[in-house]
C-alpha cells in the first residue's frame, strides 16, 4: 500500500473549495444566530462529523453506483461538471439562496451538512473521484485528501466567531465569490475531460 503525495495535495485543495467553505461559513453564522460560543463550537464539531461520514460513503460508493445504473464515468463527469459550474456561478453572483433553520429542530445534518456543504455538485465530484481512483495507492491518497479537506472545513466552522470578527460579513462574501470563480474553472476542466473522452 503506497501513498501519492502529489495526488493528496491536488485533491485536498480541490475538495476544500468544492465544499464551499466560506459560503458554508456564511450560512453557519446565519443559522446559528443567537447561539452561545460553546453551542456554536458543538454544532461545528457535529456538522464536521456528519459531513465526514457522508463524504466517506459517497467516495466509496461511486464505482458501485455507476455499475448499478449503467452510467459511464465520463457522462457523470460532464453532469457533475455542469452542476459544479452552476454552483460556482451562483456563488460569484451572490445568489446562494436562502435557507431557514427548522423551527425547534436540529440543523446539523439538514440543512448544514446537506445540502449547504455537501450539495449536488459536491456529491457528483465525490462519486467521480471515488470511481476514477482505482489503484490502492490512489484510493488511500484520495481518501486522506478528502478527510483533510473536511477537517479544514471543520476548522473554518470552529473559527466562525473569530473569522467574522476579523473579516466581517463583507470580507466573507468576497472570499465566497472567489471560491465561486475557482469552482467555475474546475467545472470547465471537468466538463472538457468528459467531452474529450467521448470523442478520443
């Protein structure tokens, strides 16, 4: 069993942005408005744990789902790329949609873990990466990269109060839009890879 450092670093950075950390931070602060610091810390830990479990399931289920439904990896690349592009465009334009906290309910899994952090585009990316990394060294490196990305996402949420104090809502919004630009570029590349594989 080996380890691919180049794959780890590349996938870690990509997945961190796919998890849209600064948009998630904005929604986390909004939905936990009125929470005490200790309550927000507990919520951040619970959300991170939920996201980690969901991501692990998606990462290892990808190849089996494609086989079950007879979907090719390249067609799913194009579909996931389009979803990622739409997600990036929405972030750039600031049209992230509004979600409200379920009255008297737990917001850990819904809506924070799903669909705010692990949305349709993230699900698509995780399924594709899980299916295209077939060798043991790639699978191990990819899994560790995903866990590292989720851990970084958790650190952002744990530091929510500090980040809000230092950067303010406008600063977080700017970072969220920059994330959108990066996602759009990643989506364009993903779509092109899928289309090229159809013709070559």
